[in-house]
DNA sequence: CGTTGAGTTGACCATCGTCAACAGGAGTGG
DNA sequence: CCACTCCTGTTGACGATGGTCAACTCAACG
C-alpha cells in the first residue's frame, strides 16, 4: 500500500517530507530507498560526485571537512529528521560518517531534484531548511571565533539538548553519541581541552557525566555561561 | 519605461535577479526601492523585526553578530550582487553596516516573499544561493576552527580576490574596504594579530600593502599556504 | 597645527595546544 | 578466569600561538 511507510514515520513532522500532502508523499516514498549504516561506516566522502541525498531516520551522523594535512573540522552532526543534501551541488562539500548504527531514506539526487522541480512547496521547504542551517552555521562561527573553550562546550551541550528536545528526549540528559575528538573538531578545540572543560563543569556540579552523555544539573548556570 | 533600469543593471547576471525573464524583471523592479547608505551607516540591527530584504548594487557591507558582552563576529561581507535576506525569518539574525557608500535595491520582505511564491524559479535561485552560502559558511568554520592566524589571513585575501574577480577587477589587487578590526572579527583573531600577519606577508614580498587594499605579489606562495 | 581614528609594533602574558603518562572498559585469546 | 591489547578519555607539565596592554606613526580633517 503506497504511502503506508512514510505516513507512519515518526520523524516526518520535523523533516523535509513534513511539507508534503499525502499523494506527494507516495511519490516521494517511491523514490526512497531505506539504507542502514554500521557504526563508523562512511556514508560518503568529501569532494566526490554527489549521487544521492539522504534523510536520517535513526541514529546520528558526523559531517566534516578535512584539510590536506589531516586537520579536521566537524561542520555538524545530523540527527533523525535531518536532511543531507541541502548544500550538495555536483560534488559533496563534506564527508559523512555514522556515529552509531544509522538508518536513512536514500534518494537519487537526480530523481529527487526532478521531484523538487515539480513541487514548489517542497522546494520552499528545502529553502527554509537551508536558511535555517545557514543561520546555525553563522551561530557556530560566533562560537568558534569569539568564545572561550568553556563557553564553546556549554553552548554545544545546550544546543544539542535543544535539538534532542524536538523528540521529547528527557531534556536534562543529553546523549553524546560522538567522541570527544568529534566534539573538539566541531568546536575548534583539542580533545584534551574539551575533556578538561567537561571535567571542570562536572567538578562544579553543573553537569553529571554519564555513559554516552551528560546530565545537565544546573541549567541556569550553564545558560548564564552561554549567554555571556 | 518599465524594466529599463534593471535591464541595464551591471550586477544582474551575478545576482538573484539574474534568474528572471524580462516580464518578471519588470514585476520585481516595481517592488524595488533604490536606497543609499553612507559610510558606517547601519542598514539594520541584529535581532530586530526583518521588514526588508536587500540586493547590494554598489559598495560593500559588513554582516555581524554580537555577543551580550560586546564581542563581535563578522559573519560575512556583502559586495555588489549579494542578496541580504536569505536567512531572515521574522527577525534579522545579523546586523548590517555599510563599509563605504552603498546603494541597494530594497524590497519589502512581505512583497518579495509574495513574488517568490508565484515564481518557482526565483525560489530556486534563492535556494541555490542559500546552499552556496551554507557551503561558504562551513568553509569559514574550517578557517576559523582549524587554521593558524597566517593561514586565515591568506585564505581571506584569496577568497576576497576570487569574489571580486567576478567583476573583472584587476585580480591581483584586492580592495579591502573593511578595517583591520572587521577582518579580525571575521577571522576570529585580534586586530594586532591580523596586522602582524599582513606585515609579515609584506616583509616576505608575498603581498604589497596599498591604500585600501593589498596587491598579491606571489599568488603561488599564498596558495601554498592556503592549501596546507 | 592640534585632534582623531586607523594601523603598526613591541613586551609581556594567558589560554589553549602538545606531549606524555595513566585509568578504565570492551573485546580477545590462552 | 585472567592476562593482554586496544581504544577512549582523563590528567599533568610544559610551551607556543595568539591575546592584552601600551606606545607610537601617519593620514585626514577641521
């Protein structure tokens, strides 16, 4: 029965496909191929021909750029509902790797583009998502360019918490499926500096480090640091 | 005569309006209000209701975000052909100030949005621009997060050169209408560090500092630094 | 000719990076 | 079951890159 899968998809409301009417959803579903990736598996590399776009349905993904000498900048983390392909022209501008087992809806970029051409409000949705991502990227520039190490870590935790909150995750426990190295590469720091900042926040009882995450004990204090 | 101004506009090919047919151009022109800003004049502030969108026709503009304690991050510089309003929802996410006398086509955001709704390929153009901006913002994250002071300055100069090149500006002389402070706030550095990096490049004959700009003397060497 | 503001340069210092040692958990194999 | 490795993360000691503070030059402008 066409449409049956997407219709019951939990992440649809917060995703690209949330913009679609039922009959359009069926069209989109016809193009989608569900794909799984194992932990650590690369979905695609940076600067290769972009053949697909993706909608993350479960798990989380790191998106990164590499410099020739190996320095790495994580440009974002994708979580369920996120769309990969907003800024993909002919070639990918970043690489993507599964942080944990990940499932996606994978689309041929060509077929997806063709559908978009005939569905202005899908295009509109993509535009709105791209605008929002652009705004987040600018916020990240402020964080990396003008904040101290501790502020960066706190902003990161509060930002993640906000994103997970969209899935009514227990909002004081922030899952951290990424390594310290990923966090460091996202914040323009080293792993040691991230570790020290987290330890310090733990010592001060502002957070509690738990397996694969942190619990935010003193949100007011954290927000005071981030608002500075 | 409708359409006569836009039709001969030099920046149109590289701008949003380049996507439009002649009859659409006339519609757009009907909405446009030409406005001038003096040097240093603020076009709009951060986090205020976004009532207009803008297309820069001459001069250049700094776009910045402020932290409550006054730290500033320049998130970009707009030059002729650039569109301000890609990432503006109900409120502005950055402030904008003229670096030199600036002229723009100013549009009511509402009227512009209405036109966009009826013109899918204008929407498409905006989406492509937003994607491109997103990709540039990610590149900027790499520069700020993972590059040394000297590399940042070199990347900045080469990046600006590339943008000015779209207007067949003499491509080895890069105009710098912004102050050292603006450059520093763009690169996540201080004015002193920027000044020192530029002086060093000058001493090494890689660049020549000229009034309101630099001449790139040894592009190969600069590119070697940036490619690192 | 004094004032102002941008830019440069120097001396010193702090934040964060580097290098290294260590802890603890997961997986592996004797 | 224990020893072993491997990997991630933590912590400490030290150092370098870039920030801070201050003095100075220079051009623009009245």
